[in-house]
């Protein structure tokens, strides 16, 4: 790319942050806009990104006002009416989506691209960690901050590989040129974009067409997806219990999960999960399958999986008191009904017989409208449910759509709704044993206060 400066509209997004760090590493001048300050924007500013929180075009720095030497990158979450974005377009700048830039990265590397309704952040994070630990290395652009590195971006000056979280929102993953693609799941989502399940599945089918000849597709067994790969692309299947890659000899106990992985060529024994949650058996199989095809040795994969600490907000422990009656607080990014169900079941698996309270913030009006019944069914697996109002993200309110749609269908005994403003003070009325906070919105900003409130309670 022959640009001296890069301007990001939506600079505080987790996916955008990885690209900002990438361009900083290439000695580019990087600036941008975001709606509100956050821990991530403050970290980026400390690293050298100039970020403003007002869309007034007058605040665009001088070095980003030359269209011949400035690339503008934006996220679809930013409205087309954004004043700064409009200014760049009116003045003839090259304005591209984040996905287009990731596509250019994959064109110039061997991309391991992880797609799916859910599971893509964890599997791509595991793969990036495996590549790093093995010494093969990679440039990784992830949708979550890896706790091992306190970053969502890994850099290698020498590795031919990139690891990409391939986002299906707004068909962004159609910009990629994968060398190895993994599809974890295709449960319908983003129906505000796709309209129907058929259109959603067609989008994934087109993604599989983009895999380069000589590459490979690794797809979860049992999906409705009908892949359309080019000649010369190998296709493999995986799951926990069947497929070309699967687990066997699963052992649980003493706070650990260990298993062996069957591959088309060998069985890799004694894999220990650094994050011992049942769903991570399957996630690890997907990640290790991709890395095995990238010629990572088995022993390096064992070491990496044992040391993998997980991505922040992916089944992250905030409190874990000792003893069988110690209080527990776990946070998870789940925002689709299947993810929510898997998260709750994972907690039940870890803490059988204990009272489970779930605080859930629905994400998007359209998703709440489309999946209210499914969200309620998942939440009914808990003993107590607290709902927050819907986090709108990029959407305007839809008449008649609110968190009450979910609450009235939840079947557990204790259920209620609190505003974000009243949540912390209301927690004093509870006696928590195991607390799970869930959602993709700004519930994350409340976690320190929630945790402090739980710690205050008498045992």
C-alpha cells in the first residue's frame, strides 16, 4: 500500500485496533475517530494513534488531509451520514471497509481464516497462539484481546502466515483470500443484513469459493452449509466426536480437561486445555486442525493449548474463591442464543448443583426480535435471570421490541429487569453463588463494579 497515513473511522473497534497496530508497525502515521473513549482507545493513543471523539471534519489532522497519501478505513457500524466520512468522500479520498484491508493482507500471505456464527474468536485466538508458541509465527487480526499477549494483534516480520477472524457481518469475509478456511457454525444470525437463512448460508458457500487452489477447508460436521470449493482445495470435517479431526479419550477431573485428537494422519495424545471448558474441546480441534495443515508439529500444539489463557470476555473468570462453596463470577461475550445456551451449560458442567444467576444484556433490536423465544429458552436453564435493556449498537429502536419480550418467556423462578444505572445497587439484594454475565454490548464496562459488589456480600 502506497500510503503514508491511514485514518480509521470507528477507531475504537476491536477489529479496527488490530489494523491500526499493524500499520503502526509498518511506520505509517495512524489517526482516527471513535464515538466514545474506552480502555482500548486510551491504549491505542498511548501507542501512537491520534484519536478524536467528535466527528467534526475540522479535527482531522493535517497529515490525513492529503488524498494522494491517505487511506481511509471505516467500519460498517459507522452511519453513512458521519460528517468526517462524508468529508473524505466529498474530497475524493480512497475510502474502504476494514474487510477490504484484511483482504489485501490475505492476498500477500497464507491466511488461516476462521468463520462462523460463533466460535470464530476463540478458534482464531487459539490458532494464533499455537503459531506463536511453535515459532512459526503469524500476523494475527483477532476479534478479542488475547490474555496471553494483552492484545488482539500479533506481528511477525518473517512468517508467511496470517490468522484472520473472518466476520460474516455485512458479508465482510467475502473480501478475503484464504489459504486455509475454517467454518465453525452457520446458525442464522444478522438477519437484518441477510433477510433469510438461505441467504445467510449462501454467503458462507461463497466464502468457501474464495479458498485458493492448494488450500483447504475445514468445516464442522452436520452444518446445512453446502461448500463450493475450487479444484485443488482439500476438504476436511471436524467435531468433538466425529469427522476427519475429532477428540477421543476425554478426561475431566481436578479442574482439568485432557483429550487425544484423531487426525487423518495420526492421533495426538494428551492435550490439556488451558481454559478447561467443555466447548473448548471442539474449539481446540478446529484450531489445531488448521495449524496441523500449516505444518505445526504436534508437540508445539500440546504446549500451546496448555498455556492458552483465552481471549478476554470469552468465558473469563473474574472471581474464583477457593473451596466448594466459594463464589464464582464468569463473563462471556455470548450474544446469539446458541452461544448463550453453550455458555450456561458450560457453567453447569463446571459447577453442578450450585445456584446459577445470569445477567444478560441483549445485543441489537433485530436479533432480539428474531430470537426472543430462543434467548428465553437458553436463559431458562439458569436459576435466576437479570436482564438489562437492549444494547442498540448500530440500530435505531424498533417499536414493541425490548428486553421484556425475552423476560416474559423465561421460565425460571426468579427473573427481573434492571437499568444499567440501577443494576449495581440492586445487586445488594442477591446472594450469589455462581454469577455469569453475558452479552456483546457495554455490559463489559460494568464488570469491575459488579465484581466488587459480589465480593462485598456475606458468605
